[in-house]
C-alpha cells in the first residue's frame, strides 16, 4: 500500500520512542527536553512538519502531523507537547514575506515558541515598540525565536481595527536573546514542557516580523494547510497527544493484567470484571481515535478539493478535538484504577501519564465551553456556524 506524503515523519517519530522513553525521567526531573531528544527531533525534521515547503519545511497534511505527535506521546507527553506547540508556531511562516520567513526558519535548528495573547504594540516608523510579559510558552527552553500576540495601538493612541471592527492582533517575532525568561513552570503534569513566562521592555519589532496570523488576507502561501487556523491545529495536535498518552497507559495496564495476581484474588487476566473493563476501555479509545482522525480526514478531503475550510468543518474539528481529549482522560483514569496500588509508584508507567493526561485536560483546548460553542452552532439557524476563535493559543 502506498504511504501518504510525509509518512516518513511518523516512522521517524516511532523510531525515536526508545530514546525519548530513556530520557523521560531526566526530562521530568529537569523540567525541559534533554539535549539528545532535542537534537534527534531537529535532525529528523519533526519540528518542521507544518513549515511551508518554501521555507524548507515538510508542509504535511494534518493527519501526518497528528500521527507523528501520537507516536512521540506514547514515549513522553512533554516531548510531544513541545513538538506540537512549536510545530504549529512554525505555520506563522505562511504569513511572512519570504525573506523574513527564511531569516527565522532557514537554519535547521530554528524553533519558534510563544505564549498567550496579552498586551499591545505601539506603531512607530518602520515597525512597533513592545513592552510586556507573556505566560504559557511551551517549548521556549528549546526555542531561539519567540512570538507575542498583541493588539496594535496607533501613534495617536487609537487601537487599529480590522474591517469588521475587531481589534487587530499581530504576532510579533523576535530572537529569544531579546527577552527575559522566567522559570515559573513548577507543576504536577507536563513538567518537561518548560512552559515558562517571558518579557520584553521597549523592544523594537521591524514591520517584517509582525504577522497577521490566522488572517486569510495576509497569507503568502497557497497550500491548503494554511487555510486551517493555527488555533484549530493546536486542538488537533493536542488531541492526538492525548490519544498517545491514553494508548500507552492502557497498554501498560493490559501488560500488568497479564501477569498480576493478588493474594486470595483471582489473577487479573482471569478476572471477568477486569476483562470487561479492558474491552470497554479499548472500545472507548478506538472510538475516540476514529472520530478524531475521521473528522480531520473528511475536512482535509473537502479542503483540498475546494480550497476553503467550511464552517461546519471548523465546528466538527472543535468538537472532535475537545471530546477526544476528555475521552482519553477517561481511558487513562480507567487504566490507572485497573492497576491498583501498582500505579502509585513512580517507577511504574502509570502515575506520570496520569498527571500528564490531566494537565492536558486542563488546557484551553479541552475547556468545557467548547461544547457550548458547538451546541450553539448546531442550534442556530445555520447549523454550520463557525466557532469563536476569540481566545486563540
């Protein structure tokens, strides 16, 4: 059977699992990806999966990106999370002119990271002046470029607005050496992501490094991939990561059940309750994966055919991403409970995945209000009404 374009990235990701699993304890301890892991991700081109081909990237279909992250997540969730975050950030190149895009992403080890929307940039001749601090910059400890999402204030003090009246938000890009970093990531899950804070003080940003991200009018690339909002790609990527964590956790519980027996209790593999739980949980996981990939595949077929991302696909992708993350968390919970007291020991492959999965479920991409957005869209006069993207990652 012919492999889809870019599938070699999935195979490379799978081949890196032993290395990443070997480094996982150190990643957890130091709260950052280790040098061997970062070097392997760069060498295998995994950070460049969504980067335009014109800038030296692979520009793969969403399904390939998702499978790549899923394979990495089976070995370590933090590594997959950083890879997913920085991979989507690279889509910004599609909104830059060729020269600044190549200046940022030309070097093979170039990695871009950013945090949440905050603050403003003041328009000045030739660019912008920016002062502020941003949080939640996953992957920033490996990055050499940072981004900040800011509203634009004109010289007269008024806010620059889009044609629809909404404030204009630009993603300004600058070398990491221009920022002050703050080690704030002391958390119970996804510890290795190093999701730190950073600030700049009166930093000048040339116009060429200020992108109108997720604005169709600003696109420089014609490929269908860049018709997908980065916010949507974050959702697909992080949902795929949750599937990888759930798969690895359930597999560990199945392996445990094959050999574990407690005094006075039937061996787990012979216990009808355990057998039933494994069967139901396996079905739940396969259903979640089928829903996520089926929804993404249908969207991609229509997008590549029409050149436009239909509103009903945006709604469906948001539902599939959010529901998959919650379903994966339920699978991890079931596997954790199945493991009994064995699961609480850090030497066993349960407690870290349990913590990581619940950290994923706390992120913006899994918030419960997404279900409300979907319900509102389905109940509206036009059931394909798009979901809100007012709080993009």
